[in-house]
C-alpha cells in the first residue's frame, strides 16, 4: 500500500479519463416517436412543443422534400412511412383532405389517431370530423383532442386562458395515452366521454363569448334605450321648448347619466334570479325540482352580468372625475360668481344641500368600493383561494349591501326631484327614477326573504325538507 502511495505521489500512475462517447456511456432510454400529418401552423407548433418536451417527431407529408421549414430535429417522411413508424398520429389537416387517409388504412390499423381539426361554422357537415375519421379508418382508435388550443398556445406553452385540453373517444386506452401526453405538455385534461361528444368539442372554438352574449346584449339594449330617453328629455325638449342648443351635453353629461343607470340595473339583475329561485322553491316546497330553462340560463350568467355592471360603474366614476375641468362647468361657475359680484350679493351656505351632497358622494364611494371587491373575488385566482363560505359571504351578503348602497346613492341623487313638475319632460319621469324600479323590487323581495318565518322555511327546504301532500286516506270521510 505504501508502494502504491509512492507511485501516486511520484506521478507514475496516470488517471484514466472517463469516456463520454455513446459507446462508453450507458445508453439513455429512447424517447417515444410521435407522428404528425400536416405541416401547417398548427402542425409545426405542435411538433415544436413535443420536441421541447422530449418526444421525437416525424412528419408525414405528400412532398417530404418540399414541405417548407419544420422544427429543428423533426424528420419528414411520406405518409405511409411516417404512419408505420409511430403508434400515435396527430391528424392536423382539414376534413376536406381526409380522403387520402382511407388509402392508409392498413398502415393506420391499431394506431391512435388524434383529430385536432375544426370547421369554419357550425353544422357544416352531417357528422363530426372525428366520427367521419373513425368511419374512414375503423381499425384505428380516434380521439378528439387539442382542437380548442391555438397554434400560439401550443408553441408558447399553456396559460390560464388555454390550459385545458378537452378530449373524447370510444377507446379508454387511447384516451389514456392522449391524456398522459397532454399532461406531460403541461395541460390539464378534461374527458368529455365517448366520440359522440366530438361535435360539441368542435363547436367550442366557434363560440364567441357564449356566457357573455346575454349580458352584453342586455347592456347594449339598456344603454341605447336610456341614451335616447335622456337625449329626448335633456336636448330635444330644451330645443323645442326654449330654443336652446344643448347638444354639447351628449358627450359627457348624457353619458354620465346613462352609465350609472345601466350599472345599477345590471347589478340588480345579478341578484334578482336568486330571489326568484327562493320564492319558486317556497311555492313548490322542494329544492329537487329543476328550475325553468330561462331562469337556469339567467343564473349561469350572473357573474358576467356583475362584471359588465362594474365596467359601467368605472365609466361613471371616470366621467364624474372630469366634471370640474369641463368648459361648461367652469363657465357656469364663473358666470355665477360674476353675477353675484355685479349684484353685490353673497351666496348663502345651505347646510341641507351640503348634507345631501356629502351623503350622496359618501354612499357612492362605499358602494363603488364594495363593487370593486365583488369584481376582484370573481377572478379565478382569487375565488380559488377562498372557501365556499367566504366566497358566498362576499358575493351574497356584501353583494346585497353593494346593491343597497348603490340604490341609496341614486335615491340621494334624486332627493325631492320627483315632487317637481319641471323634471317631468313631456310628462315622462326622470331616467334615474326608472332605474330605481328593479333594484327597489329586488331589495324589497330580499327583505321579505329575511323575515324569520320565511327564512326558516327556505333554510329547511335547502337542507332537504319537502312539503308533502296529505295522504288520500286522511281525506276520506269518517262516516261512510
């Protein structure tokens, strides 16, 4: 041992270097080879994402030598050769080009075919693309997946807006293989069942804000109605009766009247279906009967109704903040001051008016603050961090408090204007009075539900209690 130590110290023993060549190192496990039919934007983005994740990719093309630039590291073969080399094939071509796949039925037999196609409009074909593909190649297992993702989402990785991958298929093994692949790519998978759900998945990308359609149409209709209502009362009536041109008020004054009206009505419409559902359960005496379709759809879009209402409230706040710098307001204030100076008068401070305006602004600020809280807790990242009880407390209890403050804010704005005939232009009530109808009804109905006798009955029904009809034998006469 001493001799070995001496040789090491003298440098006679040379250190053998470790070989890093493939022959010297242990062979790493070969990654799975996946096939992609189609070299368009979606096919290239999908291939790049698969390569970055560690898969090997081969493209099938009609022209393997002239198919354009592809992700570095991918192979390009003919359709038949590419299909034979992989057990899972992505079909990234349009349905009208599926005919060539029928000739590849022998090579695709026993393979998993992932159909990612979409159509330009709904009901373009009598059957779903994936069902048509399964009929063309009955020996393969077709899975509908990845069609709801864009090429950008595939290339840059999943984000909150496109994290889910919906899939469907008749083969459990094939769906499991596609689900594991999607999970490895960083997506969350949602199984929608058999291949008969393919048409529903193919209709997903064609939908434009499906849950927002009713709230947006309702908001646009209310805004248009009240805009013309206020326009007739504040501009047309003034021009006809007094000959004054107040058309400049359209840009700010009229808009600042319409926005809070639409916001208050939309907010009250968020809570009206819940109140109606409670009274419907009281009438039926059970919670196990389905709500009418119109009420069910209404309740499903309450979040969107509230967010649209919050947007109009934001516009109202912004328009209110610019009031002091408006030319008309500055001109009117200056003219009033000059007239007082000329007449050698002093304006008397009105304590009642000061209380009214301060209360009006204070209640409005409190209502808007709660409004923002409701909007923040509607965000998925915030709502997911709350328990159901916390979320329900904010959206229900504080929501009704928000509606109360906003309604009180409007009442303070109107004050005693409903007693003055000058505000009834052409015998029509002011717009703010019309906006108070729906929220006042909602608050009144909610107040009735809070009565102890009513609240106990609603609570029992929601806990599973049902009102049963008296038995027939109890209705029989005692003496026959």
